């Protein structure tokens, strides 16, 4: 599970919580965006107090591209001291637009400063699938972990609007479109092929499916988990309510 917040994921001594490195229940937190340069102590406090629950640190929004290498190396070093891996977050898609050579150079730079994982935002890349798989293999050949990121899209017309609902009235949900089902199936098939190519984890942007009614999003999530499995799937959540929904439904292994 990936998110802005980290305090929601609490466990007691009776729960089956494996030691790091974990195969299930991997928790990735985001860095404090572009204010990271003034947040050394914040990260250190988190690692010291909650490090046992934090598996990964993700640099948000390509923030590492604005930081000097020595600073990034120091952050990576601190994370590794607490058995926390470090991921690039969304930035590779900007390099890919300049061609394969620019992306290969980016991968080498990431390796030099100590990154463990390179995230590939599939929704922003707009490249053929074979090219995506080639980039996954390129990341793996450099000795780093590859994490493609997918987003589930569906027709907003499938969701009844609150303003169409009179007080105490029931509004029947419109039938779901075939687009909705095909898009989820396509996402899963592409994710499966990324895993076959060597991807270590699939990130699912859960914003679109988790800000609406439970009855709408639950079957999407269930379908993704049913096909890809919890071990290879990470859901990116942007608020504690969404994170808690996943924990209540799937337990600490999500």
C-alpha cells in the first residue's frame, strides 16, 4: 500500500506481521514533495518511530530531479539504514520522450545515487506495449526493480450524482458500460505481461476507483487482486480513509 499518510497502518502483537523485507503488506510512503531539503529530521523521526512499518520511500512528483546528487545519496543512505527501499516516483515518463538513450542514462544515474526501484507511469507514457516491456527489461538489466503504474478509468456517467437524488429517494444506478469492463481487463492483461517481462510490482492508482461508492469500486479492486495477487500489487492511496478501506477489506497483507 502506498500513500501520503503512514500513521493509519497499525498492528498489534497478535497479528501476523512478517519482518522486513516483506512479501505482503508492503507499505510505501511518499517523501514530503519539494520541501524534502528541510525535512531530514522529519524522515529520520518517521524511520526511528515507525520504521518497522515502512518498507519504501517514494520521491514525489520527480522532486529528486531538482536536488543535488549528494543530497539524494544522503536521503537514500538514511532510508537504507532502516531497511527502507527508495523509489523514483513519477519522472521516467519525461525522460522517455527524449528517446531510449535518455531513459537508459536516467536508469544509470538512478543506480549511481542508490535508488532501488524505478516507477513507470503507464498512463503518462503513451507508448506501444512492446516498448514498455523493453523499458521494464532495461531497468531489470541494470539491477534495479521495475514498478509499472496503472490507473483504472471508467465512465463517470456510471455514478449517480448526489444532486439528482431527492431526500429519502432511491436513484437506480445506470447499467455499467462495456467500456468499463474492457478497460479493467486490458489493464490486468498489460500488467500481467509486465510481470512476465520481469516487473517486480504493479502499482495501481486507486484515486479514481476509491473516491466513489463502495459498491462501485469493490468489484474493480477484487478483480485486480484476483488476477494479479496481493504479493505483486500495490495500491496508491492519497488519504487515510481509502487506506483504511483496503485494510478493512483485505487485512494487513494488502
